[in-house]
C-alpha cells in the first residue's frame, strides 16, 4: 500500500520533480525536503536511506505508512 499511495501522489497533475544536484553518489537525499505533503500526510522525518511519517495528535498512521486518519472513539453499548 505504501507504493500505491506514493505512486498516486507522484502521478498527481500538480506534482513536479524537484531539481536535485548530487555532487556524489554517496550524498544523502532528504526525501522530506522535496515536499512535506508529497510523501506524508502530516509530518515527515528524514532518516538515513528513507523517511518516516507521523501524524498530528488524535490521528492514526494508516497501514500504508503515509496516510493519517482521524482517531474516532467508538462507544460500546451494553444490553
């Protein structure tokens, strides 16, 4: 699901690839710096070799690891 969600965002008509000038193949790329809304719904933390998404308070990171959904409190009814 992560790839499907990322591919959907990349194929958006509003998306354009950033201009990146790498001076060496060992240079670390900050995926979050491209656009914090491109990769993650709320927060993007750059990590070595990738990124990690997280969500605002009362939101839950979904199984695709990029989408945040509002946490709902479900009430149980007793019979």
